[in-house]
């Protein structure tokens, strides 16, 4: 049995008006637990930070139960099996799952998503390109967006963990890609790293109309697929540009305040005139297709056709800081916390 203590970050309080703050979390030390029959002990090596965490720790209703006060912070994780009494998970294997913000975790396998092959890609990539993020990008785009060769695909939060994969996959499928993002550095990432045909920094525009005009210039034939991760005023600008038969994939709401409920333009007439469809997509409904997405994205990655960028913070105790940076839009690429080699 490992001798070290188990450091865990617990939810100390729910975010208030100031949003997620350091004091929402409390560091606690406990004994490293011992696995019983049918269980395994995992050394957590990497944590994923995701915008969804804001919803997981909020009071209000969401698509999943909120993390309880005093509970270990929920998180996608990548770890190594150190002790095992489970036939499916031998000692030394690497697993991706949901072990939370802690150094060590006991599992019975129900919170493990897959056994990871360290030969296929760097371990950390299994928390983004070859994990939940990649699955969201790949299925949301191909199943719901259904892009056809030559169509224009617009992506908001285009340089982020999900957006960067959506843009590259759309390009690989023969589409014209346009990214919307929040800084000149991220515009460069979109154009130079992720191969978007055009990219727009929404912060250069003060009004929805001005952003809509900029979009109209780079989407002269309209928008066939809108992969929407912001909602709010950014999406208001895109909705004025949708083409006949457009597919709008609603995946995130980064630009939409939770309170008060936002009031924006009414889309009904545009939806009617263009016979467009708008569909919500939640990755948690699709984990049974993780292997399919990993196979496809992994093959493209090994052929050198998919690129990514990571924003790594070192140390469990700094996970809240990494999450706050992510939610403030100050990160570039997939936000990860490294706990150990
Ligand atoms: N439905 C699902 O199953 C599912 C699964 C995974 C992720 N998502 C959603 O997809 C979105 C992107 O997730 P991700 O992991 O790829 O994160 P990410 O894009 O790497 O990071 C979030 C980005 O959101 C943007 N942002 C922050 N505040 C904003 C604001 N007020 N207005 C506009 N943009 C803002 C920032 O990019 P800019 O600087 O470019 O603005 C920030 O970097 C999130 O909304 C997330 O909840 C949904």
C-alpha cells in the first residue's frame, strides 16, 4: 500500500454572486484508502478543468446532481492503477474516469470511462482530444451538425478545448471553417494551429450588429452549421446569418449570464424562413460511443492531422485557480492540472 496521505479538495461553499472563488474549496488530508474485494486504488495523475464545473457546484437544478457540500470536487481524471482486486483493471494500467479532485481514489469500475493505451497518444490527451472533449466535438458536429463538403461551419469558443477539435474535424470533412473567439492570440491559434479559414475576435466589436456584419463578410453564403458554445449576444449575431436548412448545435452558454434570465432577439422567424433546426447536445448521453470517437480522432491525431494546445497548472492545491482562469477566459487550450508523473 502507498504510504502517502490522500489530499482532497472538498466543496466548502457554493459560488455566490462573485462566481467561483478560491474559498469555494477546502483542502483536506485523509488516509489513503485500501481497496476491498472488487475494488481498485487509483493514483490520480491528471485532472481536467471544465466549464461545466460551474454548474456542478451551483445550487440550482442542472442535468446532474450538484456536488454535495463537503464532498470531493467532481472531475474527469486520468490515473494509474496502483492496487487492484478487480479482474478488469490490472495494476499498472492507466484509466480515464471521474475520480475527482484528489490524489488517490477507490473505484469499483463504475466511475471509469476507459482503459487508456499510453502508446497511442500522450496520457493527458485522454482528458481532451481522446476523452470527453473530443467526444463532444466529434459527435456534436457529425451527428447533430451533419456537415456536408463545401458547407460553412461557424464555431464559437473556437480556440477552446472543444472548439479547436470541432474546427479541425469540420475542416477534415471538407468544410469551410470560421471561428469566433476572444483575443488576438486565440485568433492566431485558430488560423495557424487549428486551420480555420477565418477567425474573428468578438472583443473587437461593441455591438451585435457590428459582429454580425463582420461575420457576413467571412460567410458570404451564410452559415450552414453553427456549433454554439456561447449563446448570448455572440449567437444573436450568428443567427442573423444562418442559411436555408442550417443546423444549430447548442452545446454551451459561456456568454449567457445565469441571472437575470437574458432576453434577446426572437429567432422564430429566422428558423421558419430558413427551415433550420436547433438541437441541444449533452455528451453525458453519449459515453457509450466514446470508443468510436477515440478510434476516429486517435487515427487522425497519429496521422498528424489534429493538433491541440494544453494549459497546464501543477499541483492539486492549484486546481481552483486553474478553474477560475478557465471561467474567466484567460486560458489557451485544454485546461489541465498535473498531480504527478
Ligand atoms: N453539452 C456538452 O455536453 C458539453 C461538453 C463539453 C463542453 N461543453 C461546453 O462547451 C463550452 C466550451 O467548453 P470547453 O471545455 O471547450 O472550454 P474552453 O472553450 O476551452 O474554455 C471556455 C472559453 O469560453 C470563453 N468564454 C468565457 N467567458 C465568456 C464570455 N463571457 N463570453 C464568451 N465567451 C466566453 C473563453 O474563450 P474566448 O476567449 O474565446 O471567449 C474561454 O476560454 C462550454 O460552454 C462548456 O460548458 C458542453
